[in-house]
C-alpha cells in the first residue's frame, strides 16, 4: 500500500483487547505488509502490550519502534509527544512501505491514535492516513461475562476515567454504563451500584489467558489494575425481569 506521493500509507491499527485471535483480517493484512511499526510503551524503553499481540504477524525486516506518551494533563507536553511520534511516522513512511501505529482495542476510542492522526494531518496535510478499527475492550468484557452492553432501545454510556462523586447519577442518564480505567475506583463504583440497585461486574484482562471477572467489586480494590473495566446495568422498563421480550427496535439486526 503506497500513497499517491510514493510514500507509504500510515495506518492506525486497533489490535483488539489482548487475544491475537481478535485482530481483524484487515489488521493482519496491514501488519504483514508493514515496513515499520510504532507501538506505545507505558514508560521509556518499556514493553508494549500491543506489540506482543502483533509480533507473530510482523514480516522479517519490519522495523519496530516504541514511543512513550506521558501520563499528564499538560497539553503542551502531550502535543510535543504526539508531534514527535507523528514526525517519526512520516519519516518511516518516506521509505515507501506501509507503516502502522498499533493501539489496544479500537483505534478511535480513547486512543492515542486520534491525536496522532490529527498531528500527522497537521504536519503533512497530503499524507495518506487510514484507520483500521479494532474490537473494543468493552466488547471483550461483555463477551467474557455473557452480558449485553445494551439491548433494544437502551442507551449506553461510556465513562472514560475517574467517575463523578455519585457515579449512580450516570445510571439516571442511561441504564447501561461502562466505566473504563475502573481499577482505582472499585469501592466507589460498588457503593454506587448498591445505592442504585444496579448489577455491576468488573472484568480485567478480558480475552487474555488470565482474564477474570467478579461481581464483588471490593475484592479487587487493593489491586488497582489498569486493565479493569466495570459494566453496570440498571433494570428499567426496557428490561423486564419476568422473562418476556424487551422493547426492541424492529429494524435491529435485519438491516
Ligand atoms: C485508554 S482505554 C483504551 C480503550 C481502547 N482503545 C478500546 O477500544 O477498548 C484503556 C482502558 O481500556 C480498558 N481495557 C483495555 N483492555 C482491557 C482488557 N483486556 N480487559 C478489560 N479492560 C480493558 C481498561 O478500562 C483500560 O483502563
């Protein structure tokens, strides 16, 4: 895959939640043709989980680079890191082969890729930049516990980080709430679920060999693990408890 200018296409590739079997066929095609891959690393020189997922698919001779993105709210520092990574992607693509930035889950859901995508466009408006969507972590969590993320006409709310003081308020907005980065907030989420009469389940490392889940959220409070997601559901008029069919969209799945 070569862009109009003879430089390689720059892809942002969502590599899914952890199980290499959950890479998409498109992701594997892009990775097999890549001349270089850039992976986010949790700290300078650290291992990249995304890289461990895709390694079996990288062709011999594929250059592997890692980039560290600081955990900071300081916009200037973050922007400098995104610009540096975007400039590296452009330099690698100049060699002519496709280049891939790999990211966990989906590439356009709470992912560094959305910022890199914008940074590449800013630095090189004519660059050929594409995105390969991936299986989200929340999809893998729902699959692990055998519970829907949402059904019928129910809205779904995704909360990306520290929940509000009364997380239960969110269940007033939508009967299904997904809390990401939930490992540090399990006691507060357990309290919110109890007060709201909602079902809550915490899932960690979904789709990986050490996947686990619990409805006793406080049991994992001390672990504060990053790869933890909480799914909450408050039964309402859309969710009959008597086994009858929920109100559903008649066009659902028939389109
Ligand atoms: C920055 S978000 C990345 C979201 C990702 N782009 C996606 O599409 O799912 C990181 C959060 O995703 C969740 N996460 C990622 N992988 C996970 C997994 N295998 N199991 C459970 N939660 C996971 C955790 O809540 C983690 O704190």
